[in-house]
C-alpha cells in the first residue's frame, strides 16, 4: 500500500553511454542531476543507472546515487525499476529505492522502502516522485 509522499525532484540527464551487456543486448548507462525536496528538506541528487531492453521491449534498470542537502547532510541510495520507451522518445520508469543516511532530517529513510515514478522527456528533462511503501 502506498503511504506518504516523501518527495519530488526535477532535473536533467547529463550523460548517456552504451556499454556491453549480456549477450547481444547492450546496456545504456545514464547519469543525471536533479533538485527537489525529500521530507520537506531541499536537496540535490546525483545518480547513475543502467538499463537493458528486454525481449518484449520493456526496460529493466538499476542505479545508485547520492542526495545532499543545504545543511551539509547527505544520503546514498540504490534502486531498481522497470520502464518503457514511448513513441515520442520519452521514457517512463516505476520502481523501488532504498536510502542510507546519518543525516538527522532524513533518518526516517533508513527504515523505508520507497517507490518512485521517474519520467524523462525527449529533451532529457527528468521528473520524479517518491512515496513510502507501507
């Protein structure tokens, strides 16, 4: 069951590159940066995820990153998700993300399984929402 909305962010894809995958299926590595708010605290995210296209055309991805706030606190995260490439070139992902932090304002995140919606438009602009999974 979805719980409280934990945060949201907007950003930009900064780098994409194609890497060897498994067999004949290459992997696409994407790095991004974004800004927003988690638990009411402004933050900046830097992250990288790798995605592979599955035989049915869907995407399977995993990633990691860091989140920093203006007070000097931070968190790391890992996540996985599934996605789809739309006809206009935009990409949509849904998945789960897990945080680790010593920052007091985000301590709650250490015990949360979070689910996300992540959208990338054809120009590389990103938008994400994050909810607690109860």
